[in-house]
C-alpha cells in the first residue's frame, strides 16, 4: 500500500491548507486554537489514502456507508489501531450492530429506534458510543435529520441509555443558499444545543455537561461553521480531492 509520490504530495498540501483554514477561522472568531477537531471524510477513498493521511498526523476519519467502511477499517486497523472512526451517513436499522461494534462516534442519529438498537448492540468491552443527533435545520429543503421539535425527546432517549454518550448535534444545511442562510442554519443548531443542555440540566446534570459537540461545516463552508461554534468539521473533498459523481450522491 505504498502511495504514489505525486498524490502524496497533493494530499500533504491539501492537509496543510485545511489545517491552516481551521486555525485562521478560529483566530478570526476569537476561539482557542485546537477547539475544532477535523474529521477527515474518507468515503469513496481507499485504505491507502487513509493511511497516507494518518501518516501526516490525522487521527479522526468519517465514513458514510457501512459496507464500504468495514473492509477499509479492518485494513487500516492492522497498521494504525490508533485511529478513531466516525459514522456520519444515514443509518438503516439492519446496520446498527456493525456501527455499534466498529465505530467510536456516530454523528447521524435521527430516530429513537436506531438509538436504542445502537445502545443495546454496543459491546460492553468498549466505552459508551459517542453520539450526535442529526437535526434537519433546513425544513422541507432537506429530508435527513430529525425535526427540531423532536430533538429533545431523542436526546432524553440517548442520555437514558448507559451504552450511549450524547455529545451534541450535527447538521447538513441544504446546499446553494448563500452565506446568510447558511449562517442562520448553523446558529439554529448552536441554539438548539444550548436549549437541550438547559432542558437536561436538572434531571441529567452529568449528561448535560457532556454536551460539547457541534458537528457542522464541510469543505466549502467550514469557516462559517467555526464562526458559529462548530467543534467538529467534516471535510472530504478539500483533503482527498473530488469524488466520482455517481458515488458522491447520497445512495
Ligand atoms: C461527504 C460528506 C462530508 C464531506 O463533504 P465535502 O464537501 O467533501 O467536504 C461531510 N459530511 C457528510 C455527512 C458527508 O456525507
């Protein structure tokens, strides 16, 4: 699995550029350097690209499709058991066991049934599964994520489960709306996290304090997301290059 030197050089330059964008966005927003974690979205790219980026210092990787991810993760783990794996795609009920057993984080919990299955299937030898609730902050323009008014009930279901650890919220705003709308979507997600924290603080004070994650921002909009409080940015194409069109679409 040796990389091609020209591709490796491009990856190194892309990685440096993305890290510099994150640092600069933190600086402009008056946020401490290191308050934003990069999740490298490796969907459609093979284990060789993951290992090349890991060799440059990246630790957290995001995957959308269970079937594609499992083989890649097994290959990577042989060489790099220290990487963390984030599931960020739509979750089908029949895939929850593999997600619960193989991943460290799930960003895309949007239904109670899926949350309960993930909790029941999380192996006891592993720590609690870190979860974010994916919220639809775009109304009818988007189909993924739970409705904002359903998020608190889902949060209560997750914090009540001992094998799950609710960390925060995730959103993917509808594309092509311009910066003002985008900023509004991210601000909505941040406000919702504050409301959920407040609502849980009397019954679940420890769980409320653990809510520290806003997973928002991708290659095109990570600066706006960081300005609005993102703590996890999910970046694919700015690191690995563009994906083939047929697989870049939601499957
Ligand atoms: C593909 C994907 C990303 C990365 O998108 P880029 O625009 O390539 O950075 C982030 N989050 C989710 C949920 C994705 O599916």
